[in-house]
């Protein structure tokens, strides 16, 4: 669990009242979206801003999680999410012409919409919404009251939808293509509605701007402290990948690893092992890929301990956008990283200096073999990557950048403070 450092003295904005929405409870931090949301909340609260957090969740937080969040928030409101696959929601998704399935199953909740509308009556200074796919309950209240808002996009969501549908059976693909088209239209409409869209990589920012959004860049951050003492095990010959497997690009990465990349690596490194960790891991993977050199471990309570037991980190992502927390964590641990360029979006890493890049199974397997064969070179890559994490992705700097975005997009310039 990430403990976010307190921000430095001074702030860019006077204390503001912020209404912040998330389609999950951000603590405990079980995936990259929660880590980012939690860290930004902590940073803004520590700068004196009074935050009301409105969440919709399938699992209500326990007393300890609620108490932790309430210790720094002004107010925490959590509503239970109705079953995503309820007959009513599936019917609405099928009949909707202008809204994709992902927006229907994460929205269409009258109680959530009414609570948001009630909160808008309090005259907040700033409204920030996480994820365009969760926007539906807020659409009518925001239109009715004419309230500007910021949208924090963690990915290009239409690309994620496309990846989720890519593995569907052929008889479902015509419906999938229709829903993917609806996802692109929905995304474009929501992006254009926002006063400002926050992107976590240059690639995503440019994609949002291309559809007419006012898009700005806010890099992902990392708390370096938990990883400061990690020393990888170069002798283990163990390749590691971590991910949240509710996220389709991570599922695709594991398929590619097990079916193409590792078999190619085993041609020259037959003793190499692959360890796969992460939330919501499909149980059938252990049966599908029964090779003893493939390890499927599920959720990892300590990513630092996983890194310390491994030799090299691999990130063979082929889609998704965003900035990858898993890669930032590997950078913080000074792990040598072998990755596609897609896995490195939002990160200022140089090929052959901070990381080894590859776009095919052969190229990625070759990079992994080089790291296993050349420990000094692998150590140098890891140290260089950690220096980039320290220089570019400290949460304190990211918190200050978010304040500047709030000041520029939603607050009168004469009211902003200087450092």
C-alpha cells in the first residue's frame, strides 16, 4: 500500500472546496487507477483543500478503510453499485443508441445521480470526475446547473473497449463493432463537454485534443520509499509481470507472453521462468498453460518483495494508452525493464539506456535474454530507470501540477497564489 509523502510548504491555490467522483473506493489501492486517485486525493487534501469524495462501488469499504479515508477527506459518501450484469442494465445497454455498454453498466443509477445533483447545490469551487465511462449519472445534473468540470482520463477508453472485444467469438463481432463505435462517440462527446481533460501521457493528450477536447498533461506519480531498498535477484532467472486482469490489455499481454514470447526465450534460455501476479487472475490460466516454468500467483500484497525475488520485469502491452503504474514500480525498484513502446507511454525512458524496447515476440525475447546474460548491463538499465522515476514522477510534483491545472482551468487567475 502506497503511503504518499506530504507536499512541500506553500501552495498554488488558496483552499478550495472540491467535489470529486470515482467509480470505486480508492483505498485499499488494489489497481493503478486506485493508486492514482488515492495519491492525488492525499496531495490535494494536504495542501488544505476540502474534498468531498463521492464513490459508487460494488464492495462497500470496511470500517478501517472508511476511517482511513475520512482522516484526510472533508466528507466521504459511498453508494453501493447495483449488479453490473442485472437484466435491466443489460437491456438498457442493448437498446441504447448513443451510449456504449461500458457507460451503461457504470452508470444508469438514479440514486447516484440524485446524490450528485444534491451535492452540486453546495456551490463547490471545483468538480473533478474520474473516467469518461463513469460520466452518465452526472450528465443531466451538470447540464441543468451549468457547472463546469474537469475530467481525469486514465486511458483512451475507446481503445480499451476495442481491446476487450478483440477476443470475442466471431458471431458476436458485429455487435462488438457497433458498441465500439458507440464508445468512440460517447468518449468524444464527454471529452468535449469537460472544461479540461487531464491525460497522463502525451499520446493520450494528443488523442483527446484531436477530437476537440481541451487536454492537458498530468504525469503519473510513484512513491519511491517502499522500493528504495529493493535488490533484484539476478541469479533467479525469473521474468515477472504484474497487472490487473479486469483490464483487457493486461490479459492480452499474458496471452502473448505464454504463447509466443516465453517459448521464444526458452530456445536460448530453457531455465528461465515467468512469474505472473495481479488482481482478478483467471483460474483457467493454470490449466491452459501447465508448463512448470510458468507461475501464476494472483494478487501480490508487496510488489517490492516480488521485484526482489525476480531478475527482470517485462511489459508486453500492445494497447491501452495511459501511463503504466506497473512500469513505474519496476523503475522505482531499479529493475531492468523489457517492454513495448505502448507500455512506456507517459514515461521518458530511452531505449538501450533506461529500458530495452521490442515490438515483436522475437525482439522482446531477445531483450529478456540480454538482461539474463548480461547482469551488469541489466543493473545499469535499472539504475537509469530509477533515476528517471525520481526526477520525473514524484507525487509531490504531480500534486503541484494538478493544482496548476485547477488554477488555470477553473479558478480566476487573480485568486491564485504564488510560491
